[in-house]
């Protein structure tokens, strides 16, 4: 029984180190969580109420000012250190008058900002302005690094317990169970030893794979099973060759159709304007993006989801700026731009002819019929299989819109006589002819 003692000390070392490891990993979680709370506490340097101030700031000042970045006006965080409060009251209530009066600081700020006038706020009382300045004096909450949406997600969701903590706790419980089992085992062995009971080493049994190989029946059944399963997968694989339904590649900029076409109800054709008039729907150029994004440099707090944080989205908008060469701080183009290489999702083989305007403008089919509920897609994907059967199926079922289309009046008369029906499907109009879709 000498071996038992040996085994004992080894296992003890193992479990002590395991326990140490767990404690360390848990304390590092705790450290991660701590600073977020600490920095959120406002510095109470001023009499104002930062919560009221935030509201006032958002409704009056946010159009031109950000806390940490230049917008139309300068960044306002920590502005209390630059000017005293009496100056601030005069400035906010009527900056133009202050500049006119020849106040040196006012003239300097005005000239530094290309003489863009700031709105006067005679309605804001001095205590309102105290509140706003209290808000601008809050310390910056360090945004978590926006490397991966998933990592940040846990932290932004501060009300719930994060997954990592739950996993850590589970691991701890498991480890404790293991340790307890080993301890119980040791105690039992000791008791047995004390009582003079000799524990027999385990009798050698045939390993399970040997027993398996010896049974011809089992081997036969499992070979058949294996063949069936692989045949199933090979068939499935062959049927989806060239069919890329649900293909959802990672794009160079995380562009959410849900946020643009869904939440903000931007019309598909605003960006894919070519769909109405040409064969291709086209991907919008970055200039189209900048029509809006000159003034939208970050998303609202409410846009963040558990999966994607605000910091993640803001970083994606920064990628857009990097690509068009837009300098946020000076609000001007740097002239250094590089194209964004969007990954193409829908792609028919070269021998097929498909025309968007024919379907969108002439037939009046909604984008969603072929592309699915795009306004709900966080990431764009291929909704339809784009097989020949899919095209033909719809041509058989869909009636051609004849009303108000002079082009069709004559053809309609002839063809409806030929088929003896009032309505004509795309198929009856020639939508099944090979040459219409194949060059
Ligand atoms: C229409 C845009 C606009 C709005 C709205 C606006 N500002 Fe300004 N603000 C400016 C501009 C531009 C400047 C730079 C000075 C100039 O050109 O007149 C400025 C400058 C300032 C300064 C001086 C900054 C410095 O660096 O010294 C303070 C303080 C300030 N604004 C506070 C506010 C507050 C508080 C509000 C909301 C109640 C507000 N502003 C609303 C445009 C605006
Ligand atoms: C704000 C501009 C914008 C709006 C609005 C918009 N899209 Fe897009 N769309 C894009 C950009 C950029 C891409 C390329 C990146 C991607 O695939 O996500 C794209 C990609 C697509 C693709 C995939 C293209 C491919 O590679 O095969 C489809 C399909 C599409 N959009 C359909 C729609 C539909 C339908 C709507 C309306 C519900 C819509 N889009 C609204 C900008 C827009
Ligand atoms: C018609 C206005 C408009 C156009 C055009 C537009 N955006 Fe946006 N974009 C918005 C709005 C609004 C938001 C959301 C702001 C919020 O939630 O606070 C947004 C958010 C974003 C975001 C962060 C959320 C996300 O989707 O990941 C990115 C990145 C973005 N836009 C990129 C683009 C790109 C690239 C283009 C050009 C293909 C573009 N936008 C065109 C209005 C527009
Ligand atoms: C009848 C079905 C159908 C309708 C309706 C339709 N599309 Fe498409 N769309 C397709 C097919 C098929 C492709 C692939 C074309 C190819 O690879 O040549 C495609 C490709 C695209 C692409 C990729 C780029 C390109 O031009 O090939 C975009 C973007 C797109 N569609 C947007 C739209 C928008 C926006 C609408 C609505 C205005 C729309 N589609 C309506 C079937 C449709
Ligand atoms: C959602 C239904 C739908 C789907 C899916 C669809 N089509 Fe169509 N297609 C129509 C309708 C309706 C017309 C008749 C338009 C018209 O001329 O008024 C049409 C017309 C056409 C025409 C012109 C036919 C003619 O007689 O001039 C071609 C070519 C065509 N489609 C190709 C395709 C291809 C290729 C696909 C698959 C990639 C496809 N369509 C998928 C509904 C559909
Ligand atoms: C409504 C449009 C349409 C019509 C009409 C049509 N095809 Fe196709 N065909 C397609 C599309 C789309 C594909 C590509 C399918 C894919 O990539 O999986 C295709 C693919 C094919 C292929 C390649 C095999 C394959 O599945 O990739 C052959 C061969 C073919 N078609 C023959 C024909 C013949 C013959 C006719 C006339 C009887 C015809 N097609 C009529 C749209 C059409």
C-alpha cells in the first residue's frame, strides 16, 4: 500500500494548484469589473446636477457639441477648467453679445472655431447651466476595447450576471466536487487500511474495443450504419454544390440593414438606386454613406444590443471614416481614401441573365420577395436559393402586371386569346424560354 501514499501527495499538489488557478482567474474577473463602476461616479466639483445636465445637454447642445470630440463646436468635457462660471453664463445665454463686447476669451474661442456662431440660449437659467457644466465635468467612462462584439457584450449588459462569471462558478463547483470525491476516497482507503482490509487491484477485463471487434454482429450493424450516414451526407453535399442559400460573409465594415433599413426606415432604393433602372442593384458608393455620416459619428446608446455594444458600432463608423478619408476632429476630408472591398453575396453564374429593373420596376415585385426580410438582418445574407427551379417556379405562379402598361396591351390581347385566360403568368409571357435567361 506504499503506492497509495505516493498517489496521495501528488494529487494533493495537483488540487492545490488547481484551486490556486481558479482563485486567480476569478480575481481577474473581479478586477475587470471594478474600474467600470469606479469611473462612473461623478466628480462632485460643481453644485449642478449632472443627471439634469445630461438631459439639458442632449436637448440643447448635442446638435453641435460632443463631450470628447470636436463637432460643429469644440469638445466640452472638462470645459469648467477653461472658463469661470460667470463667463459661462454670459457665453451660453448670448455668446454673440459677449464676443461683441470684446471679451478676450470669447473672441479667441470664436476665431479658433472659424467664426461659426453659437445659438444663444437666453431661456437657460444659471442653475440650468450649472447642471450642464456638472455633466460636462463628469469623468470619461472608459469604453471597453471594441475588438470583438461578443467580448464587449457581456460588460455592456451590466444588469445581468455575465456568462463568464456563471461559467467560472460552475467550474469552481465541479472542481470542489472532484476534490471532495478524492478526499472521500482517501479517507475510505485510510479507514480500510486501519481496519486491515486489503484492497484488491482491479482484475484485468477485456477492453471494450476488443470485445466489440470480436462480435461479428456488432461489426456488421455498425458498418451498415456508417455507410448509410455517409451516403446521406454525400447526397446532401452534392445537392448544395453551387447553392449558397443563407451565405452570410463577414463584411469589411459591419453594416447592419436592420439599423439602416429597419430601425431608421431608409428606403432600399436610396442606397440601391440602380435597382429601378438597370440590370444590377449595385452597392452604394461611400459618398452616399457620407450624406448622413458627416453628422452621425456615433450611434445612440439605445442602438447597442447585448451582442453588439455601442463602442463596437462606433468603431465600425470609424472604419467608414478611414475609408473615405474623413477627419472627425477637423470635420473635413483628408484626401486619403481607400475603397471598401464588400464581399459579394448574391452571384448567379455567368451564363444566366437576370435584370433587376425588369422585376422591380416592370413587374413591381418587392425586394423582400426575393431577398427576404432584409430590414431585420443584422448581417446581410442570401435568402433565396437562386436555382433555376426557384426562378421558374415564380414565373409559373406570378401574374404579369398589365394594367397601365401600354407595352403589354397588344401582346395581352393576342396571348389571352391564345391561352383563353384573362390573366397571364410570367411563364405564359415567355418566362420559361431558355433564351430569356440564358445567353
Ligand atoms: C448651433 C450650434 C451650437 C449649439 C446648439 C451650442 N453650441 Fe456651444 N459652441 C458652438 C460653436 C461653433 C462654438 C465655438 C465658438 C464659436 O465659434 O462661436 C461653441 C463654443 C462653446 C463653448 C466654449 C468652448 C471653448 O472651447 O471655450 C461653450 C462652453 C459652449 N459652446 C457651450 C454650449 C452649451 C452649454 C450649449 C447648450 C446649451 C451649446 N454650447 C450649444 C456651437 C453651438
Ligand atoms: C444605407 C444604405 C443601404 C440601405 C438603405 C439598404 N442597403 Fe442593402 N446594402 C448596402 C450595403 C453597403 C451593402 C453591402 C454590404 C453588405 O452586404 O451588408 C448592401 C448589400 C445588400 C445586399 C447583398 C448584396 C450582395 O452582395 O449580394 C442585398 C440583397 C441588399 N443589400 C438588399 C437591400 C434591401 C432589400 C434593402 C431595403 C430593405 C436594402 N438593401 C437597404 C446598403 C444599403
Ligand atoms: C440616410 C442616412 C444614412 C445613410 C445613407 C447611411 N447611414 Fe449608416 N447610419 C445611419 C443611422 C441613422 C445610423 C444609426 C445611428 C444610431 O443608431 O444612433 C447608422 C449607423 C451606422 C453604423 C453603425 C451600425 C452598423 O450598421 O454597424 C455603421 C457602421 C454605418 N452606419 C455605416 C454606413 C455605411 C457604410 C453606409 C453607406 C453604405 C451608411 N452607413 C449609410 C444613417 C445612414
Ligand atoms: C425577382 C427577384 C429579385 C427582386 C425582386 C430583387 N432582387 Fe436583388 N437580386 C436578385 C438576384 C437573382 C440577384 C443576383 C444577381 C446576379 O448575381 O447577377 C440579386 C442581387 C442583388 C444585389 C447584389 C448586387 C447586384 O446588383 O447584383 C443587391 C444589392 C440587390 N439584389 C438588391 C435588391 C434590391 C434593393 C431590391 C429591391 C429594390 C431587389 N434586389 C429586388 C433577385 C431579386
Ligand atoms: C418573385 C417572382 C420571380 C422570381 C423569383 C423571378 N422572376 Fe423573373 N419575372 C417575374 C415576373 C412577374 C416577370 C414578368 C415581368 C414583366 O415583363 O412584366 C419576370 C420576367 C423575367 C424575365 C423577362 C421575361 C420576358 O418574357 O421578357 C426574365 C429574363 C427573368 N424574369 C429572369 C429571371 C431569373 C433568371 C430569375 C432567377 C434568378 C427570375 N427571373 C426570378 C417574376 C420572378
Ligand atoms: C427563369 C429563368 C430561366 C429559364 C427560363 C431557364 N433557366 Fe436554366 N438556369 C437558370 C438559372 C438561374 C440557373 C443557375 C442555377 C444555379 O446556379 O444553381 C440555370 C442553370 C441551368 C443549367 C446548368 C445546370 C445547373 O443546374 O447549374 C442548364 C443546363 C440550364 N439552366 C438549362 C436550361 C434550359 C435547357 C432551359 C430551357 C428549357 C432553361 N435553362 C431555362 C435560369 C433559367
